[in-house]
C-alpha cells in the first residue's frame, strides 16, 4: 500500500472516514468515527502511517491520539470486518492494543519529541483538556502576575483564547494602562496565524504550566474545603463546630470556599435543567427529601408542572429515607455539577454577590 505524496489533510481524513465505515460480514454494534479512525491508524502501523501523521494538523493528531490511547483491546473479527481493505495480514493474535505507551511510541517515529510530549501531556491530563482549558483553571491572580511580564500583544492572544469570564477577571487585575492597551489590541486583532498560536502555546507549556505544576502550593483552606465537601452532614457539622471553637476565622474561610447542595440554587435555569437531565430522577427525589423549601421550589420551578408533580408524588411514596442516603444523593448532585462545569456545560456560582442585579 502507498499513500500519494500529493494527498492533503482533507483527502486523508476523508479516506479514513470512508474506509473505516465500510464493513464486511454481519455488522456489530456501531463504532463511532473517531474510534474507527484510531483503529485504522493502529492497523497501518509505522510503515504506512507515517505520511498520514505528517499531513494531519495538531487538532487531528490530538483527537486521534486520545482515541488510540484509550482504545484498549480490539477483537480480531472487529478489526477484520472494518479494515479488510487496509489489512492483508494481521499479527498472530489478530488484535490491537491501544494505550498511552503504544501511542507515544508510534508518534515518536514521525513527530518532533517536543510536539509529542505536548500532545501526550494534554491527553494524559484531566479529561484530555487542551492548553487553553487548563489555563482557564489557573487562578486569575497567578495568571495575571505571569502575563504582566509579557508583551501586550501576547497577552491579547492569550486572553482571546480564554473563556470570557476568566479573561475579564485577569484583565481586572492587570495594571490599568496595560489592560487598556491589551483591550485595544484585542479590538483590532484579526485572525491569528496558526504558527503564532503554536508558539504561544509552547511558551505557556514550557515557561508557565510546567513551573506552576512544580511550584504552586494550593491554599490550605481550599484543600480543606474540598475535604469537608466530601464529609457526610453529621461529620461536617461536627468538624465545623469544633473548628469554630478553635479558630473561627479559618472555619469561616472554609465554609465560604465550600460548594454545597444548597449552593445549587444559584444555577441559572439553563444550567439547572442541564444538571437535572444528567441525574437519575430517583436520586434527585432522595436529595430533595430533607431540602428546605427554597431549594425544593428552585428545582420544581425548573421543571414542567407535570414533571414537578410526578417527582413530588414519587417523593411522597418513598416514605422515610435514611439521612445517609440523602447525603449521598446530595453529594452526587454536587459532584455532577462540578463535572459539568469543568466540561463547560454549566456555570457554577459560589458568591451570592455575583448573582445580584444592578439597575
């Protein structure tokens, strides 16, 4: 098999998509396109895959690498059914094993080591987040202090890639003259060349993110707030009460940093409905069993009247529920909300002042 040297990225991805969809024999469960493409690249291996890798851009390489590294074992008949036109001879086992190490070894054959390191670092990170998503999780004071030493044009590029709410907090911390300069450059900014973005990403990865991971020490109260969030209600109350007697200031800081079930009422309607679509209705009913009227009304108000009535009826039919089960259900909703927020599907607000309307 040979790959035409004149093929471009669109040709290659089109071929991958078309050929990966063709199957012989009786089809099994449908496999998503990206996973089919990952199986194809693993089947092509080092001899035939090199030219294809060189024609893919970073986003395509990153997506394929993520799929390959989490593929696991693919049975021989699945491989043969899907990739018969590509594979004339299989290994003795006829199976493929996709994991992080195999993916990294394959990429090292065709891509520069620093590029491979960057890609593998990202797909090994939390949920395979890219550089800009990781940067959005960096505390605004830390990011602003780093950006103060950069050129205003570089700051403009970085902030243009962040979520608006995070960029706003960083801008507010920068010196006023610098911030105004950055705003002006962002207003005049046209499409940024891919090479510029890649250089900025590389600089951030080498000079900022790597140092941050090595030197940053999280605030002890922030760490403790996360621990307290995972206590059951009785344990949390016991520790908070004891801490208030010993160190009221620390107790108040921890309570301010904690995100609790009651804080879910600060979700906007869209976020609340997204959360409820992702949770089992039985769990929601248990979680609301001991909730106060304000919290119950918030959730019922974000449902249709029919759905709210059905949930209320279900809650009434439950009878007594153990407090431990209520705590677990409420913790499940809080953790689900945090996961959805990390994916950018909902927005969490902890500070009541953030929700106040000004006329």
